[in-house]
């Protein structure tokens, strides 16, 4: 375990914003992880667990604690069950699964970050989310420094949610995630954008679907492509708000017409597209505030246009949240995690 001091964090995030970590270490094994936590505990130092930094906004002043970057590697596959170390790149795992002919994650191609980051907010896109395939998550309990294996049912998965970002936030560190995929299974074509690509094609293969998803993402600046200014983001900056049916009816009355919406699964709750709310509140793609702004190709992605600061990013967030709330009475929630604020 090699402890570094004052390590710049901006280059370790996709937004490229923020100051340095007072202490920094890479954990390549479970033993490193335990050592790092014991080191911090002895000194009363706060810890932050970093994956690929693709869902993270770091404060300009940095973080006065220890950042532990998850670098555990390895992948084992056995009849559709993949046991993947938390530090593996997510998209590398998707490519392997698709090549092996195993269905279940093909629509999640092109999402940046690590495998260990995926259960945290139940990563999802284009009609799939990891909750559908995660079987088990191996974790370190930060309180006891013991390892446990949590079954999917214990992870509390919901839309962009799990125990890891709600009730047990900062309690567990994922060291391995097990996914149960479907060998020889058909590709998921639930999402309209994907269906459009394959109109008239009887049964597109997994690799065709994964490639199509990557292409759709590239078009929206939601794929990390060197030189693409629109991908210096943390993906979607706002969650799609979920409204109880009474609140949705009240909003419909207020607007005089139903806003676009889709079912949030049972109980009459509906999800509103945050992008529509933002656009209707007066923010167009390409909107700029100082050195940050809204992506020119995706309303939900707030981007660093180069030299942007966390302060500017938060000012833009506050402005969007305030305008949407004033117009619709709906409060948008930020999706990326913040550090050092
Ligand atoms: C261009 C772009 C497109 C994106 N598209 C999508 C999308 O379509 N769908 C989607 O859901 N997300 C999307 N994202 C967001 C992001 O890629 C995911 O949330 C990703 O899973 C985050 O993983 P990470 O390793 O980068 O986590 P980080 O950003 O490093 O960390 C995020 C949070 O997870 C915690 N964490 C990370 N690793 C672990 C671990 N091993 N154990 C415990 N906690 C951990 C951190 O402490 C932090 O709280 C996108 C981001 C970008 C930049």
C-alpha cells in the first residue's frame, strides 16, 4: 500500500473538476483495503471510496481526508455467472459478456466507471438496470472491517437507488459483484431508441445491440470519446423525478395538459423526464454559465467546458433547480455524488 499526499482528483473524474485529496491510496486487494481503513481509523481521518470518478463532483478545495481508489482486478465466469472484481472497468465486462453470448447487460454498454460503482445507484439505461442481473455483492463493512456477501434482495435496489446510496450509505465497500446473465439469451429491445435501430430485424444479436447503444450514446455525447467536449460530464446530472399520482394530477391541472410521463412501476406513481422539465423551464441544450453549461447534445448532462469549477457547476445546478421548481413545483434531485463540499 503506497500512501500519496495531495493527489489531484480532477484527472480521476470524468468532469475534470475539483481540488486534491490530502491522502490517496490505490487498493489492489482486499488486504490493501483493510489496511487503508485501519490506517485512517488510527488517525481519525475521513475516507472516500473512489471508483472511476464518473458520477462524482469534487469541490474546488478538494478533500481533507483519504481517498481510496478501488483497483481490485479479476473476472471469473461459470455458466452465465460472472464474478467480477470491483475495480474492473464496467464496459470491459459488458464487452466480455456480449462476446460470450450472455444476455443481460448489453443495453448498458458504454457506461463509464467501475463494476463496483454499478450497484451503488443501480446503474441503468436503455431499458436495463443492473438490479436485473446482480446476484450478490461482496462487501467490506467499514464499521467492523469484516467481509460479507449480500444477496441482491438485501441491496434494496430501486430506480437509481440501493442501500449503498441510502440507508447504508458509506457503510459498505463493494469488492466484487456477481452477475447472473443468460447464456444464449435474446437481446433486450425494450427501449424505443433501440427498437427504432432494429425495425424490421427479426432478432438482433447481443453485439449488434451493444454496438447500437454505444452509437446512440456517442450521438448524445454520453460516451467517453477523446476530444468530445460534451462528454466532460458525470452523465445525467438530475434524476427523473417520480411523483405520486395526486401530485401528478395537481401538476396536470396547473399546466392545463398532461406533461410527458411514464409509469414508475405500480402504485400509480409516474416518472417525469427531467430533460423536458429543464427545457420547458427555459434552458436549451448548449446553455452556458461561465466555463460550465448544458451539453449541446443532451439536456441532462452538465458539462465542464474547460477550466470550469465546482462552484460554477453548483451555481448552474441551483439555477436549473430553482427555475424548474418555480414553473412546475417539482424539485429536481442531483444524481452525482459530491465530495469535499
Ligand atoms: C458520459 C457518462 C454517461 C453515463 N451514463 C450513465 C447511464 O446511462 N446510466 C447510469 O446509471 N449512470 C451513468 N453515468 C454515471 C456513472 O457512469 C455511473 O454511475 C457509474 O456506475 C459510476 O461508477 P464509478 O466507478 O465511476 O463511481 P464513482 O463516480 O467513482 O463513485 C460514485 C459513488 O459510488 C461509490 N463507489 C464507487 N465504487 C464503489 C465501491 N467499490 N464500493 C462502494 N462504493 C463505491 C463512491 O463512493 C461514490 O459514492 C454516466 C456517466 C458519464 C460520465
